[in-house]
C-alpha cells in the first residue's frame, strides 16, 4: 500500500498502526508538503494535477491501493481514476459520524473544515438513501443544521513551530469547548492524539485507525482478485495445452 502524506509526522503514526493492527502489510510513504501549502493558498483543485502525478508515481511503483492522509486534498485524490483503489483516510470516520444527529468538526487548518464538512454531508446523504430517502431530498441546509465546524485557534502555528505538545493541547482545548454535539470529529490525522487529552464526555472520532483499516481491506480485495485472475489464466493455459496434444 502507498500512502500520500502532506507532512512527515504522519509516517510514524501509520507505521505504528500497521505494526499493531496489520502486521505484514507493506507500506510505502510519499510526503508532498507543498500540496497542502498550495491547497491552503489556492484551493484543493489547484493541486489536482500534482496529486494525480503523485498517485501515478505510487501506482507505477506497484501499489495495490493508495491512501491519501490529507483531509484538505482527500476529495481531489479520491476523484482520480488510477486503476487501483484510491482512498481518503477520513471517509470511514465521516461514515461513523453520520450515525449521529449533531456533529462537530474540529480542525487546526481552516482549509480542512470545508472538505471535511462536505465529506460528512456525502455520508449523511448515503445514510438517508440507505434508509429509503428519495434521491435529491437531502440538501446542503440539512447538513448545516447537523454539522458545525470549529477552528482550533493557534493550534497550527504550534504545529508548524514543532511544538507537538502545545499543538495537541490547543486541539484538546478546542474539543472541550464544543457544546451541543453528539459526536466530535478531528478533521486531520495530526490531531488524533489530542482525543486522549480532551476531557469531554462526547465521543471523539479520529481518522488514522479506521482509514488504514479500510485501505488494508482494499489491498486484500485486490490481492484476492489478482489471485483468482492468475488461477483462471493458468487454468486456461493448461486447457489450451491439453487441447493441442
């Protein structure tokens, strides 16, 4: 599996998760820090070409699936048809959040709030369809009533300064300040450890563990499919050889 990151701090997070939960899964990391910087300045679509190029490089390197760990550019990555599964790390988290009525999104970077809220809106619409709702019935106003966004003020400045503890404390403070929510979503991978520092009684969701699990299942599915195709090809070759005798 290949992982596309926009910060090197994500690499050990996923390596540790792999060791604990998916031993034997091979990970290859690509870090493109400038993608987030450009997406913050000019919008996620401005880096679509660069994201596609990074994904193409991962696929050319033999990846069976690619996991984008940056929430800001996740939707851009997910839209790319690369011939292998391309997943965004926060979709499983968003799907879990969609089971709740009042959803709070906390982010350290403002550019992440919109993409994460939109993703949760997609999952809310899916839940509605699965429950028998009519196509087109779900509206943006439905999402705004259920999804509220919160920026962890000053957190990202601490992150960029290398103050990891200060960053997590600022995120935890923002989480504890949330009111009137049934679930709180940590929008960025880098925020995940802040859940343990928060004192709120509201469930706090983060993306690394469910995101990696979803990607691992995608790799397993590709491996199983390739094994079936290989078996079919071998069987066909054997049949042709027998017929030629």
